[in-house]
C-alpha cells in the first residue's frame, strides 16, 4: 500500500495527513504561500515544522499538495521544487487550494465550492474538474468575505472613528494599538494579509453588537454578490463552504442561503476529512 502525504495549506496555517502508514497521522504547520516564500524558505519550514512530527522511518510514496497561490505555473514550480528537495523519490502533485476544497467538499459530485479563510475563492466543480472560477484578486483588490477582508473592514471602522464608545473601549483594551502601528503593519511589514485576518477573532468575540453584525453581514453578502451570483449553477446545485471564517460564521451563511433561496451544502472547518476520503 502506497504511503501518501496530503497537504491543505492556506497562507496562515497548513494541515497535513499521512495515509497508508502503520497509523494515520494529522499534523499542522505554518501556512505556505509561494507569493511570500521562495523554494528554499518553504523547504526550511518543512524541515523545521513538519519532518519532526512524522514517523522517523516512514517512506513517502506520493505527496498531494493543495495550497493557496498555486494557480500560476511559476508558483506551482516553487512549491514543487521545495517538496522534491524534501522528498526526492516521491511522486509530487501540486494543485491550488480551490481544487482541494472542491474535492474535499464535493467529493465526486457537482457543486459550488467556496473557501472563506484568510483569503477567499470559489468555483463550480462538475465532480471531476473545476469548470468555472471567478478570479481571486487577493487581499488588496478582492478576497471578499475572507478573514483579511473582515479585518480590513474592522480597522476601517476603527480608524474612521465609526465605533461607538463601548466597542472602541473593547478594541483598545484587547489590542492597545494606534493609527501609526496599524499602517506600519499593513503597508511595511511582511504578511499583511495575516495581520488583517487576525482581527477577525475580535468580530467573533463580540457577536451581537450591531456594528460587528453589520461588518459580518455586509462582508459575507459581498462574497455572495461578487462570487456566488456569478455562477448560474448556484441556483441548481448545493453551496459548500470551508475555512475558518465559514466555520465560525456559518449562521450568517445559512441566513444568506435562506434569504436568496439557495441550497446550503456542507460547511467544513477544513477540507481534510473529505480529501482523505477522496484519496483513499
């Protein structure tokens, strides 16, 4: 039986699963994005964070990697090079995270698969291939409904002094930051998308406040308007979601599906369970 290593990586965190070994194992590492890391840096990350977790005597036969940013050939080559350097004799398959979401959520059935994590993306999957994909524009121009988008909206409200006194006091007590520090993190420091997405936690912890609810509902509705509505198949096939934002705010997704008379499918925190079944 072949030993397979499956990876589902966002830009913030990555989940790995070992299949076919004596024991099935699941592991976590920092996320991998070829937009921000080169092959050498990815190799170093894997050697430092993943290899110490794997059984020392395991021989990996296949690596199935699904990751953010792996749509363009150049990005795929960066990840392939790093994986080959770590597992030189393994068969390597690198796909973008949207294919991982589609296979994990839909299995071999048609449906709309969406990612709402640090970033966001969506597609129509016919059960075998991705037939339609509304372009993902990244956290600067797009990523509607994502953690980075929610964090950006929250910081806009804060910096524009749109919070009421109660919410501003909660924010200041939790983050103790200021205008200059926020702009420094967004425009000058590495990985601004992760920085923005980190503020989504504040929204989750302050549910019920009218400003928080407005940010959440407007941002997720913007995802429906900019992405879900672009697929005619949305009206005839189930809508599946994965990612931390989808998981934590699934009540709003359910309300939007009910409001627009769309069929809600599966909501998974991670597509890994589905990917394990797909590859087994």
